[in-house]
C-alpha cells in the first residue's frame, strides 16, 4: 500500500470518484459466457494443468453488479466472493446472487483496504474492466493482491487494453479528460467530449500525411455507447498495459502469463516471458482489448 499518508488520501479520493461515477451512471455489464470457468481451465490445460473447473472457489475484484459471478455460481459449487466500491453495484450484486445462499459473499470496499488474509485463497480470480481505469499505484496493489489470493495452480483472468490503437486512445483520453467539467451532468460531459472529437477529426482531415490510424481511433471511440464512453474516455484514469509488464509484475510473485482467452498462436513450450513478449508483438500490429490468463506456480 502507499506509504505516504497524503498520497494515500489522494488515491482513495480518486477511487471514490471512479466508484461514484458508477453510482451516478450505472453500468450493468452482462456476463460473458466466454469467461466461464470451464473455458478458463480448458486454456490452462493446454499448458499442462488439467483439472475439474466445477468445484472451485472464485473471487471477482471489481465485480460490478455481479453478473459474471452469478453465472459462475450456477456452474460451480465452491465459495463465491465479490468486491466493488460502488454502493449501487454492490447492492445489485448481493440481490442477484441471493438464491445461492451463504456461499456468495460481497464486500463494498476500496481495493486499498483489501488484503489476501481478509479475502482468502481462490482457484479463479476475475479482474475484468478495472485495472486500466485505476491509477498506477492502485494497479500495483491490485496485482500483488491477485497474486496473494491465488491458490497454487490458480488462475486469474485480467482484462486490459494493449497495443498501438489503445495507446492513441490513452492520449485522446488525456485531452478529453482535461476538457471535462465535473460540474456538468454526465450527459453534458459526453456531449462536450464528442464535440471535441469532431473538432480533432476535422483538424486532422485538413492536415497533410497519413492519419488513417488516428482517424480510425476517433471513429471507434465515437461509436462507443455513451455509458462506456463516460466510464472509459472520461474516467479519472485510463491507460494501456503491456502483457510483458503484467508478466514482470505478477511473475515476481510466482504468477505467469499463459495466453489470451482467445488464444494467439504462441508456442506451448515457450517460457511465460517469451509468450508475453510475443503477445506484445501481436498487439503492436494494432492491439485492442484482451483477456489475459495468468497462473500461479503449482
């Protein structure tokens, strides 16, 4: 955790702002069948770790309204734990999993207040839609927390933006965030930001040179639904993450990169570091949004 009290206060304030945005503009993200435990463990089996995915304990750090955990609870028999700082999301998550009884537990808490001793150990950890919209010191805490909460051989699914296009998105975020006025309603902030994107696009169109990549980014971001636009492009924090950097940070705690959930053609016998570097090579061809699967040493 951050050692300087003033820095700690700043980080907690940012976390509260981000969580407050989700209370202000609810986002009920649907569950992804592609992230079902059986699919995650099937991927791990390619790397020599075959096991039953039904009797497992699952943690979701940043569970939102609990859709993914609700689905996972219906497919498994172990304990289910979710955490989120948004009060409204927490209430929905508790309600939607009530039928599973005491094996489902939720906490409305700041990530900085969580530790492995409190949370326990898990076979599978979801950390989806969160890491890239948290400040770097919080990211470092989260990665240590994930490593500390994994059982030996346990798996973590971490989503992140990586590659060239997301790097341009991150630059665009800084411009749009700088122009955002928190006194405006979310809808007004989105309208203002979309107008700024049109100004940028028109300015680029008048410049000499090849701007197809940035023009594509502007078009992609413009096509994003308002709720996602608000929570990503106008979030207090937004950044890209390389797979190699994640492998380095998690590898220090014995957690290593396997592959993406939609697997890239990495050699099965390559080292985790080599696979991570190859993932970055693929993502720099354009990049996008990835679900990385990481495994703790048995």
